[in-house]
């Protein structure tokens, strides 16, 4: 069996056995990818161009769209290329780069979603201190901390994973290089346990962030229920529900991917679950935010970025 020093490439999961199905997967991935590029690109353009969208919430939304673009661009282009050219290969360095950037964008996005929950908490529960607690310097610092967290997490995981000797072949049972699948190729028990411990530590950090988000929304909902005006409650919910929906989608798909019982694990199920947490959120997030954000829809109409009949109520 080959060891990691002799592996020059990995073989990703073949999504189809026939040429017709391979081309079908290519067009499906291409459609999803273009939709994600369009949606996130429209939001980025609107936030950049419209002065009314230069608020802390919209600044964080701009960062979120950039992370979504990076996340989906890490996995789908290679999957599309393999489907189009009938190949499964990805170089060793390409696999390492894919792991690094995917973890970077995912970790940074989750950190940013945590920051965005704090933004909503301050805006609703401490509105008089909003300008002080979330001035431009504070927003840039928190966004930079989210991006920095992504770099740190991806660096330690990528270094740990690719320092483990691999002797169980070079076939990765996934359409992109995923740590869980690469660890199955390990022949070093100590290295496997080290990376597993790092993964558990990361899950603990994710859980802490999740608790922070939950506590923030508990306080937000308490404040909302005390509002005397029905219109005021609806306006607050319209700004909070998109973020809450994005967090729920992100957390639920990731938990389904990594915390599902081994007894129900199968290559087909693993493929579907990985698609849900790696591809669906970046493609759906722009739709979630544009549906509930009136100012964003107005900006898209104003600059004729998209026809008004598409965004009508």
C-alpha cells in the first residue's frame, strides 16, 4: 500500500458511471454555482453602491457574501471539471489547498455569524449604545477576528491532517477533499487520535459560539415581546429572521454531516449530507437575506441590478 510520501494525487468519488449522468451532474453543479455567484454578487454590489446599506449589519453581510463565494468556489469548480472531463484525480497539493480554504471559509463564516448575532443583540437590546459599541473600528476589528479565526482553524487542521501517514490507498469517498474521509486513509493511530482531538476541540468552540448565539436571541426575543407596537415587532423580526435562518441552516447541515450515527453512514448518505452543508448554504443565503431585507431589495431596484418585477412583494 502507498504511504503519504508516495501519494502524488487523490481520487475523488465518482458521481456517476455513465457519460450522460456525468454531464448531467456538470450542468447541475454549474447552475448551482452560477446562481450562488449571481446572488452573492448582487448583494455585494448593492451593499457597496448604496449609501443606505453602509450600516454595521450590511458590512457584516458583505463579508458573509464574500465568504460564501469563497466556500462554494473551493469545491464546485473541481467537481464540475472532473464531471466534464471524466476524471477523478486531484493533486496532493490541490487536495491540501482545498481542505485549507474550505475550512478557512467555513470557520470564518461561523465566526462571522456569531458576530452578527451580537450586532442584532446590541441593535435591539441596547439601541442607545449601538453607535458606540459598533462603530466602524469595532466592526472592522470583529470582521478581521472572524477571518483570522478561519485562518487559524484551517491552518492547524490542514497541518495536522496532512502530517499523518496515509497507507490505506488514495481514494477519497467524497466529491471534494474532506478531512473525515482523508482520516480514513490513515495508518497512524497516534496521528489519527491527534487530529480527532483537534476536531473535538473545534466542536467545543463551535458549541460555545452556538450557545452565545442562542443566548443573544433569547434576549432579543424578550425585548421584542415587550414592544407595544405590532409593526415594531414585525420590523425587528424582519431584520433578525434572515440571520437566524442562515445560522439554523449552517448549524443543522454541519451537525448532520459530522454527528450522524456511524450505523446509518453510507457513501450515498455522506455525499448528500456533504452537499447540504458545503453547497446549499452559500447558494441559499442570498435568497434568505433578499427576501426579508426591504432596504436591500430597494437598492437592487434603484441601481437596476435586477428587474423590479423579480423583487416585487
